[in-house]
C-alpha cells in the first residue's frame, strides 16, 4: 500500500524506522524487534540505506522480508551517495521487481570519515534530483525529508524551505521531519510550508531519548536542539550506574510530546527506534490508550496533514 494513501486514511498513522544490522545475528535481532512491535499495528515501517555500500543490499532484502514474512508495509530509504545514475536505476529496478511500493528519496550523509558531500561523476547532488529521477521513470510513492530547525548545511530557513518545495515539485507525496524536541518548531515549520504552497502531509519524526551521550551526539550531527528544561533534566538524571533514569525520562517526555502533536493535528508519528522496541512500545501503547487525536480541533488536521 502506498504511504500517501496510508497517511490520507482516517486517524493518525504510526510508523517505525530501522537500520540494517551488519551481522546475521543483528538481522535476526532486528526481526525480533519488528515482530515485537507488530501487535501495535504500525501503519508502515522504513529501513535506512547505508552509505559507502555497507548495508545497501540489506535494505532491499529487509524491506522484502518485512513485507512478505511479517505482513507490514515497508518503505526503503534511498540515497545518492556513491551512485551513478545508472547504478541508481539498477537499485530502483530491483526494488520495483521486489514489489516495493514506497521509497524515501534522500541525498544522504557523506561517507564515514568525510565531512562534505561530493557526488560521484555521473551521480546526483540533491535529494530533489533523486525524487525527479524516481518519479520520471517509476511508479513508486516517493517521500522526502524536511527539517523543522533548518538543515545544518542550509544558508537560512528560507533556503531550506525552498529545498522542501523542490522535493514536492519533484514528486514527493509526503515529508518526514528530522528529529526535534520542541513542538513549536514543528508547527512553525508546517505553517511556513503551507504558506509557501506545500500541501503534502508532514509527518513529525520523534526519537525517544534512551541514552544521554548518544542523543547529544545525534543532535550535534543533525542540528537539532535540546530545549534547556529537558537538557537540565537529562543532566540531573544522567547516572552511568542507573541508565534507566534517563530512559524513563525519555519515554515520558516523548509520550507528552507525541500527545501534544496529535492533539494539535499532526497526521501521525514516525518513530526513530534505533532498532529497539521497549521505548517505542511504551509510548505508542500509551498514545493508543489515551487517543489524544480525538481531542484535536476540527481545523487542526488541515493545518498539519494537508492544506484546506
């Protein structure tokens, strides 16, 4: 099923993101995690695409397995990194022949050890170019990424918003945000996107904090901001001998954050799981029990899901 149809269906959509493990043991552990989350009836899951060739073949294989063995709709991430146009077409044809319907088109991060993205000769430089290539030659449902706090390489918020416009014009049917911790950043971005003419659903991406050092590293890489009150609580609860304190705080904060997003009209939540199930299971179970979207104002879904 196409993600654009899933997101437009009544009620919020909930999706999980996983990354391909590097060992057979890790792959089986991943499938245990996905199976553990299946009872929560995710709308779809996505699988990231490794830079430098390390996990690229695994992405397609894992997406196929999730669809065929677990019966969950799965989306493949796809990046420009290290590929010529011919190689991009080869991978896309493999995805098409495998029955994959949904692709998240991304530029991708520079390979490990490099700080600047450089396209290979005959390759692409931007996620919007990849969206064009896919849309012109294939029938995939294409998605794109967006950045409520502005991409760290963007010159300013206006340039960053224009990039999102290019992706939609190139064929993206929905956008998924980078992780963020202040919901006002998301809603401000949605308002600016709607004013600029972007009408596709904008799905907030949420990463529950389970490790203090890890989340500091992630946010420094992607340009996301940890609000001062949350940072103070994370520092106060950070104890290497009692890791569960930060985990409990992270789950509680993410649950409140998601409840507010859904009550104010967000079309769903995309969880960055880091291939673990307990935090996501706890958060989504609480959300399904409380159903905050049923308290959303009548006009809110038009603001966050699509333009009125």
